[in-house]
């Protein structure tokens, strides 16, 4: 379960604080748990998630092809502005994640969603079209297919 994942990742981060893995997976599990709780109860995780992801960036920004920037970009998108969310910061982190893997379907869809919120419709369309053209990553095939389908759905609303 997610709480066990948080505990394991937190222990890993404490044992090897100079490694990105424990910090990243603690943030990932806290994020999933926070989303499952909804905004009211989940908002309490906002600071530890952001701090863990910032720690990953300080250790190794390239970890898992820019996953910490992708996750922070999503964090800034999802968290309400009153609690630290910021669509411009979301865009910056998502664009930075794409410097590590320009074909990341997750980063491209997340970027497109952020760009739409910022009123940058043409840029959002370009990101979604890039997602459609991106090759499937052999390690992330099912996820890539899901993000490509989401890109097609969003693109259909822009036509």
C-alpha cells in the first residue's frame, strides 16, 4: 500500500540521503496518497512532496529522465495557487524535464494541460502533436499508449 511505500522510501532516503531514489519514491507515494484523499486531506502532503522532489533535483536532475522536474511540474499544476501552486513554474519544470527526454509522453501531456491553463493553445497543440509522434519507450509502453490516447482526446477538443 502507499503508506508502506512512503515508509520504505523514507527509510531508504535516511539510509542513503545522497541518492535520489528514496526521495523520489517517497514523493511519488505521498503524491498518490494525497490524490486518493482528495484536496482536503491530501493538501497536508504538499510541502514534503515538493521538498523531496527538490532534493532529487539537487542530487541528480537527470534521474529517471527528468522525473523530478516532471513531478514538480505536475505538483505546481495540481496544487491550488493559495497553497503554492503556480502554472508558470509548472511550465518551466515540465519544459526542463523534456530536456532529459524530449519524447516523454507524460511530460508532453502534462505540459499541454498546463499550457492550456495558461491560454497558450498553439503551444499546447504542438506538445500534443509531439506526443502523438513520439516513439513508444520499450520500458513504458502501456503508459505511453495511455498518454498518447489522452493527447488524441485533448487534441480533438482543440480542432
